[in-house]
């Protein structure tokens, strides 16, 4: 098969950000398939372009994957209008780049952002290829819920586009079981679940994280790590409040590793509160994440207390589990069901800073229990969420869709 993936936020293992699609693409290449990816040169995590010059398209090869990075308006984190321009510019540039790709069997579109899905559908139809559309969050509903989308005209247009793509896809993928009902009631025909997961072979629970601790002067601390985006949905202000409540426990240190639109405001707030127990670190490539996670004693996953977020399966939770770390989970719904059923961490209510602080204290005071939680989480990922197994399922879905056409 020759698969064309159109994904604005595509990140390789040598970059910061979510690498789900790069890992899946590597598996497919190893199985003999041809993968071409059209992506943006602007990091979705940092908003910074990976290229100093701004050509229309640059080409690179990585692990047998052809990656075409096409022009994207480089101001992702400045405002909603700038973000919208970034989406639209990629939608247009990726369309013209897609027309140049030859002998495509299947076009794989993914959302968010949803606009690139329209490009994927159109390229598939013009190329006579199958079109698979993947939903990784329920956009535009998520954007409306957090207040990013407010204009009635844009909301109506977004809902129309969502229904159009769901109903015109030859097949649909979702990465969380919490999305099934939504996509089926919004026009989807055939739907398969290929959940987020992790590669257990990438993480080593017994890895020594001392070098990471020494680099950041965090030896002899109970280290709690959050890794990921610092954006509106992530509710990291609650972690700052928890750090403030823990200010009289010098043995506890909290790291916020990553970047995003809200990071400058969070840094400013932490300075105002004199949070010496809270440390902001720049994002690192996925290849370096095993070392960072090895240094942690516990890890945090958190989202705003919005009912829609109960549908998600965050990638970071599975990485934490694969690394053998107990998860302090401030997210309700399907991912909480996983953590509770396995006893792989401590769930707290979203938005509950005192509850988050108590969970951190509990693990700091009982590291043996924390290690047992991490061990159970690791075993569960190996059995149920191994990315290689999930990639094999994806391959079979792609083949069956192509054979039907």
C-alpha cells in the first residue's frame, strides 16, 4: 500500500510533541508499505518553525517515511486569528503538495485540526484513493467547550464540516472508546477503535534517572512530572495551586515539561507565588522522554473540568504507565476507568488543587505503593495498549478498506 497521511501536527521521534503517527508509520514501513506524510514545519507544541527559511515545501526521509513539510503561517500561538490562518494556510499548501504525490492507495486524514480533513478528502477523491478519517478529539465541540470557538457563523460552518467528513469517509478511526456515540450520531458509517497506547520497548522502568535529576539539581527529591502541552485545555494553573499548598514540603518537587500558549502566564504566576518547588523545563524530543520519565517518582495527567473531556484517552497517560510510573489523574471518564480498574495511580477530581496536593503527598509518603501502581500500569500497557499490536490492527483496517473499493 501507498498511504498518504495529511497531518499538520505530525512530529517525529526526534522532535517534541505527540509521536503516535510517526510510530505507527514506522511500523507500516517495516511491514513493506510506502508512507508519505504531509506536515507543517511549525511545531504544534511550541508554535516555532523548524526551518529558518519558508519554502513552499521541503522534503525529508526518516526511517523510510517521506515527510513533506509545506508552508504554514508561522504564528500558531499568538491569537485565535493567527491560529486560524495557520490552519487554513496548511490546508491549502497540503492540498497542492498532495496532488503531486503519485500512485496513492489510501489517504489518511486526521483531526484536529479538522480543516486538514477536507484536504485529505479532496485529494483522495481526485486521486481515486480510499479516504480514512481519524478523530483524535471531538472538534469543534471541544473548542466550543473551552471557549476558543465563539462566533456563531464559524461554529455552524465547523459543525457542517464535521458532519461532511464523517459521512463522506470510506471508513473512520477513533482513538478513544468515548468517541463512539458521537461519531455515529454525526454521520459516520464504519468506525474502528485504534486507541492511543505506548511502545513498552521505548521505556525502561529500571532505567536510572539520576543524570536528569543532577542536570536540573533535583537530587533527593520526590519528583512529580507533568509532560505535555501548556495550553488552555490543560488546566496547569491547578498544578500551580497544588504546588503552593505543598510549599512547606521541601522534599517534593514538581516539573512542568513542555510548552504552549499559556506557558508565559504560568511562569509569571509561579514567580508571583514564589513557587520554589515548581520547575519549568523546555520540551524535549520523544527519544529523550524515557530518561525524563525514569527520573520521576509520579506523573500527572490533567485537563479542565469539562464533561466532554471524559471521552479522551490521553497519550501521555499510556507513556507514564509504560514507564512504570504511578499516574495522578485529574481527568474523569474512560481514562479514569483504566487507571482505577488497574489500580495504576490515584484519580482526583479535575480542578481540585487540594485533592491533587493530597495525592502527591500520599505517594511521597508511601513510595512502595507508588512503585506497585507503576508496575501494574506497565503490565497493563504491555497486554492491552502495546503500540505494535495496535499498528498491526491499523494495517489490517487499511487493507480491508482498500480491498472494498
